[in-house]
């Protein structure tokens, strides 16, 4: 089934040079890990994120010293094609300054930024600068007032507070906003987003918060986000990992590619290897993954350990390898190109890939 056809048509919003919602491509986001004090490392990280296909970059602002850095990064053109979201907690003035410095969006939780009065000032500033706002209420940062009201049922408090913030934004006639309601529990995340999607029509930024390491975080995110996306819910996403921000982007695309919602970068189909395998398939696959890791053009690569399923899968791919005992057959667009010695396969693969690209 074509998932794109059941995607919910949310309201379109603008963030810098990009559009979110209303059936636009689901954007992959990430958040930087380096500090402003390590500005060269931060710049390098931003460049790597952009090269890896990150479409929206979020940066945490910790204090007012961050603002000069933000202003310089914007001036230097880092975010001309990849919008910047300034993540601000507690300090509404910092959100105002970030917008003045050129942030395309501020992520705030009205519940901890100083209440609706301060939120109104941020909305007014966003109207002036043309920025959007992300209302981001995480399971760990729900306003205590709502927790008390709903008897510490954090999920209900998270949903109800978000709905109230939405009404407040609407009352101020500000509609250029998206919403996130992430929980660290996958099932609670699914429940929160399903409920919000039923009740409101603004774009939803999906994520499972504090998802964990590269391994467990990717799996939790794939399960939670995959279920929601499969129901047509979600307009942007971030896979939160206790690992590199570039890996977050890779995981995000892997989820979207798997569901047929985007076609981005390399899709490696490699067999798990078994007693029939006569080559070091793991090392060869890792090497090919390393070579192709930065490619953004859609490409299907098959790496198969033996002749049982090998030729079949390899034929279906743009470029494929099927191993026998001492030889490896290279397939390009369904046709066997040639057979090479196993020891030469990585070099030969690279050669064919260059020709293909
Ligand atoms: S393709 Fe061949 S080597 Fe790979 S898992 Fe299947 S049977 Fe084993």
C-alpha cells in the first residue's frame, strides 16, 4: 500500500527555506552535540549534518552568550538552506534574542518558559521575524500545574497542556507552528501523537525522547515512529540517540526509506551470512557501507553471501554482489557485469560505483 496516500494533510507551515506539513516531504531533523565554546567543532558538525542530508538543525541555547554565535553562524550562511531551530528552555528573553539573531524557529515549552504571558511575547516576535515556533512538551517537562490538575497522569497532562497552548496560539492568530509531544516510553509516545493528530491539524514533529544508544534508540524510534508514520501521522522527525548527530539523520532516513515515504541515500541489502558463506561478509559489508555512507542519491546495493539467494537479490539492486567460494559476481541494473576474485571485490565495487554515479 502507498503510505503517502494516507498521510494526514496538516496545515502547511514555513520554516526558513522549507515547508512542513500539507503532504510536503517528511523532514529529517537532528540536534547538534558540540558546545558553542568549541565553535570550530560545532561548525564542522553542522557541515557534516548538512552533507548527510539533515534538513532542519536544532541547537540548544544555554545562555545569552549563545546569541552572538547564533548571529555569526546565520550571517556566515550555515542555515541558508537548512533552517535553524533554537532550543530554549526557561528563559523567554533568550528565545526573543534568538529570533532577532535569525533563528528560523524557536522550540519552547510554554509551561517552563514563564507562562502564557511570556509565550505571547515570543509569538509576537516570531510574527515580526517570520519565524515559526515548535511547541515542545516532553514527558519530563510537563507544567506542574497540569500534573496536579490531572493527578500526576503525565500523559494526559502533556496532551491537555499542549491543546491549551494550541488554543492560545490560535487566539493570538499565530498559526506558523508545529507540535511535539515526546515521551521516553514508545507506547506513550504513540498514544500522545495519535490523540493530538485526531484533535488538531498542525504539523507534528515526531520523536521518542531519550531513546538511548545507537542500537536501542534506533529500534525504539523505528517502532514508535514507524507505527505513527504508517498511520499517516507525522510531518518531521528526529531520532534521538546518545550517539553522533549524523547517525540520527541516517536512522531517520532509514525509517522513512523502509516505509517508502522518502528515497534517500543508499539502501544496503545484505544477507545475514550463515554456514554457506565462504567470505568475510561482515567486513566487506562494513567497508561498502563506509564507502557509500555519505551518498545522498537513492541507490539500492545488494551484498549476498552465496549463490542460493545471491543472484536473485543482486539482480534486483542497482548494483549487487553475489559471492561464490573464490569469486564474486558483480551485477549492475540486473545484469552480470563480470566475476572478480574475492580479494579484489571492494576495489572493483568502488570502480563500478563511480561509473554508475
Ligand atoms: S544468502 Fe546464502 S550465505 Fe547469505 S544467509 Fe542466505 S543462504 Fe546464507
